C-alpha cells in the first residue's frame, strides 16, 4: 500500500469511517472505536487505526476488482490494533 496514492487512499478511508460512524453502519465501527479508546488509544489514534483497516479493504477491492467484503473488514476491525498484512 506504499506509494503516492497511499495518502489519498487513507483520506478516502478516513471519510468512509466518518460516514460509518455518522450512520452507525456497520455498528462494529463505533464499537471498535469505543473498544480501542477503552484500551488506552486516543480518539485520533483509534480513528487512524480503523481508517487503516478500511484503507486495506479499499486497496483489496481496487487491486483485485472484487466487491467490498464486509466480513473481511469486520475481521480486520476485530483484530485491531493489529493490522492485516
């Protein structure tokens, strides 16, 4: 995910996470934010971790041409603060 496009990708992911939180869809995004903050992460750092998980999902969609996989994304949220490869 390295390269010039990674900043734009992370920005798009941050926007998507913001939308998920606003719409509470999926609710696991807000639950993950709360969990990470309870584990001692600042809100900003927790949001950055969630956005990285979303960026990885977006990257996979673009790279493979397959559809968004919510199960894979939710699995990544559950694994945070560890990020998938």
